[in-house]
């Protein structure tokens, strides 16, 4: 172990930790810190064990790598504790290895064409993502589009999610609406049943649920609307996970109803300092720089952090990354994100296969 001291904090590096390819290592290291000269007998030293847990850097394809950690010394002062320049924490170090699988789901909102009107390139996107949020006819999509989308998803091994929405075809489901909870409950059930029936004929099934647009944003903070959605999903199939923002009303209500909740982060949308999305139409609502988006995707997975529209950096829980299918250049963006994640040793894998 190599240590260096700044103030009363020691920063150390455990070297040569073996890590299998494709895994990040959560390493618990126990350090016995001795607070005396090297010639002082162990029995007379103020020895204290300090345990620290650190996540190894995301360096892949190597047999071993350094793992950094920081521990606070129990020694009261530099003069009393370390009279000899260069004194360091002494004694044993142990590393209890727990491996963290480095995978992430990549999802996209698809199946949003309607009749003769075309939205996005679903064929190309379904070759790049691991999960597809398929419109259920309320904000976009029709029976033929739903069947085509589910068939292509099944052929490519992509998980199908029900992208439920307010009933708002004209506004693409992005207009704020006041819908009674009883009506919203029924609307969600209707959409789930419709897509699941078509998905089964196409050789797949609805594997999870993700609300869309105005409904997605509303249930971040509206407990009543969130509960209507969660209740509908739970009554339809308690095994279906809900996909949405961490720390939201829908996250709480989903868990209250016995549902699994999967945390989603957006590679192409702006964030506010409270962790919610920048409303569409506001400055910074949509990101378009492909290189920056790809780098952001890797940072979200590895660091769990994202820069907001005002420059604040916040923590973000993430199990799935979304690339919107209707964003200009969506295919190139999804391809760049996938390539960047793969290059960082992160495997793309559906959370609900």
C-alpha cells in the first residue's frame, strides 16, 4: 500500500487488485493505523483500525489495477502523532472484494408514427437499444405501428415497454392535462392491455412500463396521479417494473403498490438542480452535441452524476439511459452513446429481458 498525508487525512492506493474484465470492484480495505515512530513497540502505539469502501475506477481489460481510498487518521496532531517526517499508517491491509457488474440498459421512445405520418427511424434504433418504449395509441402510434414495432423488437431481442400517456394525439402527449384519477387508471389499463395483446402475437410481451411526456413529468410530483398509474400497473401485472425518475412521486407510489422501480436518466435532456428535467421549450431543454452526449452517458453510468442547466453537478441514480427517438439525429446519437459505453467496458443489457 502506498500512502500520502494531507492534514489529518491519509490517501492511499492498494496496488495490484485483480479485477475480471467488464467488472468494477467495490473494495473494502481495512487499514491499521499506528500513531508513533517506527521504533515504538506495537503495544505502546495508539493503533486504530479504519475501514473504508471505495469503487475502483472504470478501467477494463486489465488483470489488476490500483484502487484509491481515503481514511482519517485517529492521531490527535502531527507533532504528537508523527514526530518523524515521512511516518505513515502502519500494519496490515486487507481487501474484501465485491464485484459490481458494469451493465446499463439503453432505452428509446419508439413506435410513435401514426397512419401516413412518420416519426423517427425505428428500424435503425431497434438495432441499437436494449429496451423500446412503444407508444400505445394515446399520444402516438396505431395498431399497425404497434404490431410492426413489437415484431421488430422481438426479432432484435429488444425488451418491449408500454409507453403510456394522457389521451392527447394532437399534442403528442406533451400538453398538461387535468384527468380524473379514475379515468387515468382506466386509460393506463387500456393501453397496457392493447400493447400486451399485440406484443404476444408478435412473439414478445410487455416487460415494463414507462409513462410519456406530460404524464411522466406530472407524476414526478403529483402523488394522486402517480398512484393512479401505479395502481393500474399493479392491477394489470404486479411483476411489471415502472421506469422513471429517482426520488419522484411515482417511485414512492410504485413501491407502495409492490412494484419494482427502475431509475432512468436522460442523455439528451437538460436537468434542473432538483433533478427534474428542463421543461420543453426552455433554454437548455434538449442537447444536440453528439460527442458531449456520449461522454455524458459514460459519466452517468460510472460516476452517477450529471451537470444541470445552471452548471450545478448533481447525483443521479441510473439503471437505464434514454435516447429519444424523435430527437434530431437520434440514430447517430444512439450509435455514439452505445459505442462510448462499450469502449468504457460497459455492457448494454435490458433491465427487464
